[in-house]
């Protein structure tokens, strides 16, 4: 395996990891502050992608499409928080899993009803298409590089928001002691809606950014959702830092495992068997990693409980 | 008799009556629907032992359902082609005999549950939900990438397996077989919940510290419950595969885990007949709403949401009230 191919796959892993972080950040914030498992987070990813595809189709502008994805996902997030989610904070996890599973059914089928079963396509804008040459002679698609940068900017912004702003202080205080910050006169239910909408917007943005690489279709959020759960469980639920580390670990492991394992098995198996074994083990790898992490550290890498 | 036992008796009556009604109306497909209800209810009965009695929210019971299905698929496909599964160190041949398949399905899913449970039960709460989900997904991707038995496309078994003395291809006979198995599972589940083991398990759910204080290790109770639960769901998987004469990785998907959980919750967690009521309602809705709209899952979602938000305790909990005290 050449260095160039290896470097390219590393970048793919990084890009995948960054997108997973955008998904996982909202999920882990919502769990950390409100103690809620939200299976419907993948539907918000899907809503973002559909909103972007619809707006890009109507206006032709990719920037407007991204804004639409943020706005639509945040609005959908706020709406479901106000109508359903806020009734679930005091319930046990079983009720939360079920109610948000029900939300998936409603949102997926609703989207299918509005947009039909055929996938939509979101095109990479002209100024971001084509490859760029990186130092070391690596040819890499400009768009993927752009989403790595965009994701990193959002990640830095999110860390700054949580570490430096008033809202961030309230979020951290909410994680530590809900009753106390309510007693200090902060409107806790507004804070919850805000956090939920923020997480939803990040998921929607991820959906739109990935939607330009893959097709935009109903159910696209589900595989990502499961991966995002793997991420936050590995990182420790509630920890943003854990989500970042977990996302990069999962992104890298999944991408590199898929590339390297078939080659590894090809050393001592015949090519077709090596591809089959390698590919199936490659897609199991992150789940194996998650199981190992949980067995070693039952509350994740950066978990507190 | 409590109100719940009247409801259970009523449900049994309805389930037994439905095929007769279907037969008199000449609507043979209802028999298949009833068989499906019985088999899915059986999967729910399995989950209910972990979830209802043990309080173990497993989001990975599709693993056992799938293992049961694949046990059937592997044994029957080898019998179909007269090609032994392995000939070294001992000769193992495929089989079309249902009792043999059921035994293998239950043993393999029990072993899987032992392994998954031993690892997963080290965690609790949301981590337990997620690690069971991860094990389910692991097997899902494994079967997708495993070409020997159809990979992603799944595998068809052309002729239903054989049960001594019956012609299982006749819908009524397979229906009766499924009913009888469900009946035994319900009987077993009822006995289990009243046996010392079940009482200790319930106590461990309510207060693990107290159980530990009197000298019973909650971990072992939960592990045994998880294994029993997995074995029953595995048996349901084998029957479900036989009903469809088809296996595919979908049996392992997290949607399957979610649906088995829905049966239990719709009917009522920890209620003996909860899974039966839940599976019956689910199939009925699928059948009725599926005829009205292609998007019937929206209605299912709304109903499920309503049950979770407003009708806690599920169908049986709402009808029977809280008099039995399954906390």
C-alpha cells in the first residue's frame, strides 16, 4: 500500500470522524444536560439533508442550502422538544427509547410522504469541486477537505461556546446540578429547548454536508445515528471532549479497518475470501472496539459516573 | 381471579377464535397472521423475562432472534443440498427436523446470550442499552459480510421443516404448533415469575443492594435471566424463519430489536400476556392501517407515542389497572 493511498484514507477517516462529531455533539449534550436518550437524532440529520437538497434544488445556492439545513433541523428540533421530548425528561430510559423510536417512525414516514421514496441529490458547488494537491503530492477532493475544515471550525466554536459564553456556563451548570441553576433564576425549560435545537442544528448541518457526497434519502440518518451512539458511548456519555475523541477513533477505525483488513487477510487467505472476511470484520470493528472500551471502562473513556 | 387474569383469558379466547373465524370466512391468510402473532409474541415473552422481570433494557434481542433464524437456515440449507456442515473432527449434517432445529436454535442463542450477557451486565443503565445494541449490530454486519449463507440477500429454504406426525406446510398445522409453543412459553414464564428465582430477580430489579445483603448475587440472577430470555427469543427466530422460509440479516437489525421491544411495551412491561397483546395489536394495526395507507407507520408512531406518554403500563396495564403491583 502506497503512502499516498494511506494518507488519502487517513483524510477520509478524519472527514468521517468530524461528521460523526457533529452528530454526536448534540446527542451527548442532550444526554449530559437533560439525561435523555434521543434515538430521533438521526431524523434531524435526515431533515437537514432534505431541507438542503430542496433549497439547493430551488435556488441553486449551496450556502443557502446549508443555512436551510441549520434552520430546518433547529426548528424541527425545537418543535419536537416542545411537544414531546420535554415530557420525557423525568421518565426512565425505556420510555425515552420507545418514544423517540416512535418519533423516528413518524419523521421518516412523514419525510417519505412529502418527498417520495426516491433519493434526492445535492450537488457539490462548482467552486468546491475537483481535487486539490496537498503537500506531499496527495490528491484529495476539495469538497471533502472543505467539510473537514468546516467541521473543525464548528467544533472549535462549540468548545468556545461551552467554555467561554454565558450560555455555555449555564449548560455546564445544568449538567452538574439542574435544580440549583433553576433556583438561581435561569429558565431551565428554555435552556433545554435551546440545547436541543442546537444539537439538532449540528445534526442537520452534518446531514447537509454529507448529503452532497452521498444521496439524500429516508433512513439515511439511522446508520449514522447508531454510529453516533457508539461514539458517545466510547467517549463517555455527556462529555463533549469524549465525543470528539470517540468520533475520531470511530471514523479512523471504520475507514482504516475497511481498507487495511482485507489486505491483511490477503497475506494468508485467497483474495475473494480475504475480501469477504476483511470487509465483514471491518464493519464489525467499531462495535468490537466499543464492547472492549465498555468492558475496560464501563462508563466510557471520559465518562464520569 | 384478578382483572388481569380475566383479560388474559379473553385474549387467549380471541387468539383461539380468530383462526376459526378466518376459516369460516374463507380467509386463509388470517391463519398466517395469527401464526405470525404467536411467533412474535414468543419473541416478546423472551424479552419480557429480561426486561419485565429483570429490568434489563436489552436493545439487542435481534441478536438472538437472528441466531435462531440462522440456526434454522444453516441446518435446513445443508439438509436441502445434502452437504454436511462439517466433516472434521466429527461429522455434522444438516437437518430438516423441527425439534432438532429448535434445540440447536435455543442452545446457540443461549450460548450467545451467556457471552453477551456476561460482558454487557458489567455496565448498567444507558450503557447496557447501547452495548446490547452494539452486539446486535456486530452480528448484523457479520451476516451481511458472510457470503456462505446468502450474505446481504438472505437465503430461501424451499420446503418448511418437518415435525413428526404433522404436515407443517398446511397453515393450520403450523399455526397449532406455534400456539402450543407459545402456550408452553407463557406457562414457563408464569411459573418462573413465581418461583424463588423469579422473585429474587424481581427483587434485584427493585433494589439490588437488598438482594445482595441477603446473600444473592444480582449479577448471576440477571445473567441467568438474560440467557433464558435469549434462548426463548432464539426459538422464536427459528419459528419465524420457518414461517417465512427465508432468513436475512434484517432479522439482526436494530429495527427488529426495537419491534420486539414495542410488542412488550405496547402490551405492558412485566405483564405475562403483555407480549401477546402487544404483538397482536401490532400485527392488527399493520394489517388494518397497511391497507389504508402506505405510510401506516406514521400512525403506529403516533399510537406508540400516545402509549408511552399517556397510557403507561401498556394495553394490559391500562385495562387491568395496577392491582398486581408489577412496579
